C-alpha cells in the first residue's frame, strides 16, 4: 500500500488568484480534498474529476465537524494510502488550527507538508486600500484573534501593551466581540478617535468595508448590518483607504453577473468579469459534444482539394475539424489551395493557433456578413463544418449567391442537466445576465421551464446583456428585456458594452 500524505494548504483569503503555485500543484494531484468554509469553492475546480471532496467547514454556531473529528478524518484517510489536500482559508498557521492538525498527523506517524497561504490579516486590508504599515504612520503591527478560547476564565491578551505599544492592530474573527475589543482598547489608553476599518469578505467581489473610529465604529457596524467573516484594522493607516481604495472602485464591483457559456468556455469571460470587480455566477446552458457520426466530416476531409472555401463559424468548429484532420493523419498542409474564412477574431485566432491565417474575416461578426462579403461566391464549392443546430442563414445566402454548399456536423450543442433547486438558487441575487449565443438563451429558457421557473419574471430587473443582434433577438423572443447589446460581437465587445452601461465613468474593459 502506498504511503499516505497530507498537504496543509493555505487557500488564501478568498480571491482564488491568491492561491500559491505550490498549493495549486498539491490540489491538482490530491485523491481527497478536505476544505473549509472560508476556502473559495472555485479552487475545487483545480482538483481531478475523480478526487473526493469533503466539506468540514466551521461557522459561528454551525460546525459541520469538530476539530477532533477533522484531525481523525485526515489520519484515517492518510492511513489508507491517499494523498490528502487539506484546504484551509488564509494561512493554516495563522489562527487556522493547522498546528493542531499537524500534531495529530505527527502522533499518527503520517508524513505531511505545510503550504503557507496569504493571510486575510494582510490581504483584506490591502484590498480595502489599507497598508498595515506605512512610513510616518505605522512601523509595527499585531495580528490578534477576536475570538479567544471561550473556556478561558480571563483574556490572555495584554491589552495595555496592545493599546499603547503597537501601531496597527488587526483583529481576525472579531465582529461578534467588537464592542468588548473597543472598550478594552479605550480603557487601556487608546484614543477613542483612532481610525478603524472593518472589511467583510475581503478580496472577494462581496467585499464590504465600514470605516469609523473607536468612538463610533460599533454603531456604524451595527447600522451596516456587517456580519462575519470580517477583519478589523485599528490604527492611523486606516485613513489611507480614502486615497488608496482600488478594489471596490472597479467598474463592475457590487454586481453579480450570470455567465451562461459552456463550462470550458466560461473561464475567459468569468476571469475578465472578475477582474472588473464582478461576482461571477456560472450556469452552463450548453454542453459541447462530438458529432454522432463522423463519416460526413471525414468524407469532406478526404475530398479537401474539391473545395474552394472552408468557412468556420465558431472556435468549436475549428477544434473539432482539426481533431478529425489529425485522425486522418493530416495537418494544415492538407488545406493547401483551399481558402479559409472565420466569422470573427476568436475563430480567426483558433485558426492561427494551427498556423493558418484566415483569408477572410467580415467586419461584422455574423453569418450574414460572411455571405455578403465573401469574394468569388458564384460557382465556388464551400464546406461548412459547424454545429448540428446552426442557423441556416449562411448556407441559404451562399446558395442564393450561386455557391455549392456542403454542410457537415463538426460537433453537437446540447443542453446540460440542471437540478431545479440549483437553478432557483443561482438566479437569486444576480444583477446582470450575459448571453453569448442564441443557444444560451433558448437553453436557459428550457431549463427554467423544466424547473417551473418563469424566466422573464425571474430576470425582471436583471440587466440582460447580449453579444450581438441575433442573440438579442432570441432573448426578446423569450420575453426578456435586453438592456445591453454589444456593437462589436465579441467577448471584449460584450464587456465594453456592459461596463459602459453600468459605469459610464468606469473606464475600458
């Protein structure tokens, strides 16, 4: 039996981009992932499909497992020879009880490693525009738990020293005891006009910051209904937020945006939205699958010299075409003498990744523009490798212009299964919904219908953003009120249009 191994991984404070390279590598090779409440679920996408995921999160008043049970779980699984990724919010050794878990592993003779993470004590203030040290304001800082062991008869903290001997105080898990913390600091000499900032869900699109001073912060937090988890920063450095706030100033900050692309294609759009400050809700409405029958496409590839043009209307079409080209033991040289057209820049880039620059890309990225702008249409033999449900507009227009058109299925566009409860939950609280094709609209409408959801009603008040006029028209046919339509029919164009609508002064996407 292989020897088990445990990686104690700091997941960082929330932003999945703050996971270290070492932590990512451990996640990607683990057999079992044991994760906490404060670990961003997006990190679980890094695990192998067959890896088991076990939630052991602990929240105030709601512990799924005790610490002793978590320790026993790690030991038990490691003793079976499995590689365990123990994913903990922040840093495992900064109020993360990672030391307790490591000691349990040592006692059981289990090999382990500690992979430090970015602690919220530094990251949350940074994302709020607060450096915890700053020349002239703070040359020292302390990180303190705001939630001491409740079994202690008295506080172990040296409040007199903290109040007068440390410039910046960073309290973790202190929202519930904020009043007591303030009282202790003031009682031991900290001026009541000392600036304070509390940052909830720091480094995430849900980040919220409340600023004040020791004399009024408790009331301000209560008025804002600020709940855990939050980091409290006490000291003169908190005044720098007024000048250095950057994360909460992003153009889409505060917006929750639905992404309906395939899971494989969602990553690019999701990453861009996240960079613009949005909370991203991924709901794949399309699943791409190979063609049921490869014979028509394979036959077309065998007859390549007979075609004058091959027109690609999607990145997926390029990818599946090249897979069948490779299956036939051919490469780009087989396309010698054949001209290629791409519907837009993304499809053109997919061709260029195979060493081929398209001969024609229309200025307007729709099928109708290809037919209108394609040179030498009459008498040309044209191959269209595309989706099984592609619109007939392009083929019809080419035939009307005198071309001989052969349509072959390169891939299928399917609707993924969705649980009604999941759909209800995902549509709650979104402020914008993005659609990148007519299929994403129609499939979401069908999924909603199957779940007993009135989609127009569910998206009432939600900003519906479409990549172009064809998608927008489909959305209107489904009863949706289209608020944003890109003038450049690309992901970049969609983002620019969304930012311009939501935040006209927000800058370029």
